[in-house]
């Protein structure tokens, strides 16, 4: 029996195939009103997308907007792999980790 590969073991093509499959499953889950399943699939897709990004493009101490949560901002304390550890500016100050694919660089005026 072949074990499932981790996202960190997949190449770019395999990651893109996985993201497409997860997106399609999420679309079907949404159509069927399966809210919990939709949330899980969206989180998996975000994780897979994180492996397509370069963690070096994200800097400690900088503030990013949280994708999918307008008006929510996240300050990075440090990075560990494809996870940014820090806290939400509007939150309770409790440290959490987000996949870097959920962080959007703030527009400079």
C-alpha cells in the first residue's frame, strides 16, 4: 500500500494538481451545503498553496492582511517552514500560526 505524500514532498506540478482537485471538491461541498467539509478543503488548499511560495518573501516584524478576512491584519513574529507565527492585530494577542498563502502584502500608498 502506497502512503500519501506530504505536501512538502510534492513538486510544483503535483501541488497544482492537488490544489485543483481540492478546489473542485470544495465547490461540490459548497453546492451540497457541507459547510464543515468546505472549511477543511479550503484549509488544505491553502496549505498546498503555501508550498508554492517562498518563505523568504515574508519578513518577521511586518504586517500582512489575512486573505479571506478583510480588515484583519497579522504581524509575523517568526517563520517556521511555510507557517508564519504571530498574532492578529485585532485579536487577543494570542500567538497563532497561519500558512503564508493566507497572507497578503499591504499595498503601499
